């Protein structure tokens, strides 16, 4: 399917690894030139090289912490007027809410609510003027099915979700769409870091832990980042202009509901 994105420009935040990188790869495969961000410069350059080699399109690495003003400015300097913005950042740490300090709350709100909103604010009006824009926020399945130990994530991401629900309806008339992708378990470094902890406790290998985790899912497996990237690219396509303000759960059916 031709997504109609040839020659368009995107910023994909937090994209040297995992889900962000998969989104950048899928967009590049559709002919989009992409600016990717990440804090570790070497990992970011390696990802840019890999995506460039696989697709032949222009991939620019803009190193920086996207939760800081400087990090966002670096991304926007590399691509001041993107047609596509994919918001992403690391998730807040798990924990007992009794131990969450005000600082931890501010960090979570900054990373998973205020930073994506700041990026949206920076790119939205030019998108409206051009009558094309696609914004995708990577959030979490925990927005829909809260995970008690992820209180910081549940709270901060719900704030972003509530904010963009209103904004999405306001800007849709200009062919600018805002949607959220909610990952369940995907086989990324992040998931493997969690698996490493349970592997230490169970005596199994990390691969075995990932298999065990997958068996708990209706599909019998965990998701592959490429599957996530493909969904992101479709939400960014020219054909997706009638998909507005949605929260698309990519969890293999783990959330058990009729609708
Ligand atoms: P990952 O494999 O650990 O990759 C995270 C990527 O984000 C890396 O490229 C990392 O590079 C970059 N990054 C992290 N913090 C950043 C920052 N402040 N500024 C710029 N770049 C940053 O993680 P993932 O699994 O793709 O997860 C992506 C998001 O989805 C996270 O918010 C996560 O909580 C959420 N999520 C993931 C899953 C899952 O199963 N994978 C499930 C639910 C929710 P640097 O470290 O070099 O900056």
C-alpha cells in the first residue's frame, strides 16, 4: 500500500532503539526523511546509519534529551517544520506510590506529558497552515489498563491522553490528526531489561523469560517492534485523515473487552 508519504519530513523522538526506531524505519520505508533523537550519540548514529542503509532516504541524528528544552530545540533545528511528529520518551520508573517524591512526579509529568505537548505546540501551526499533519504519541497499554506499580506512568500518560483528546478534535478540520499508540509487551531493550530481573529470580534465561511473558498473551507471543512501526506509519499516512483522537491498543488482545 502506498501511504502517500513520499518526500514528507518527520521527527521521531527517542528513536535510537525499540519502538521509536521501528516507527522511524517504517516511515523511512514509506519515503519520509526522518530526524531521530536519543541521548546516546553513538547509538543514535548507529540507528541513523542502519535506517539510511535500509531505505536510502535522508536520516538525520539530532542527539539530545527530548525532555529538555535543549533536546527539543536540537530536534526542531534539524527539522523546523515536520509533516509528521512521533512523540516518545522513556517511561518513568515503577514503584510504591508512598515513595514517589514531588521531584519524581515532576520528572514523569515532564517526560510523558509536558515534553510531548511542547513538541506539539512547536509544530502544530505550520502543519495547520500546510493542511497536512500527523502526530502520533507513543503512550502505553497502561493508560487503558493501569498497572499499579506504574503509577507515575499511568498518571502522566493519562494527562497527555486527556489533553490531546480535546486538541485532536480542534485541529482535525485542517487535516492535522493526533492519535496515540498504546503498546502492550513488545520485544525491545526495555522489555528485556524487565525480563533480566525476573530471569535473575527464576533462574531462566532472558529469552526464556520473554517466551514465558509471550505465552501469557492471547497471541502466545510478545509483539515485534516492526509491527508497531507499521501501525505508526499507517496512522501517519495520507489515507488516515479520518482517524482522529484515537487510542490504538497494540497488545495482542491482552486487554480483555468486547469493545
Ligand atoms: P527502549 O527499547 O528502551 O528504547 C527507548 C529509546 O528511547 C532509546 O532509543 C532511548 O535512547 C530513547 N530515549 C529514552 N529516553 C529519552 C530521552 N529522555 N530523550 C531522548 N531519547 C530518549 O524502549 P521502548 O520499549 O521502545 O519503549 C518506548 C516507550 O514505550 C517508553 O515510554 C515505554 O515506557 C513505552 N512502552 C513500552 C512497552 C514495551 O513493551 N516495549 C510497553 C508499554 C509502554 P537513549 O537512552 O540513548 O536516550
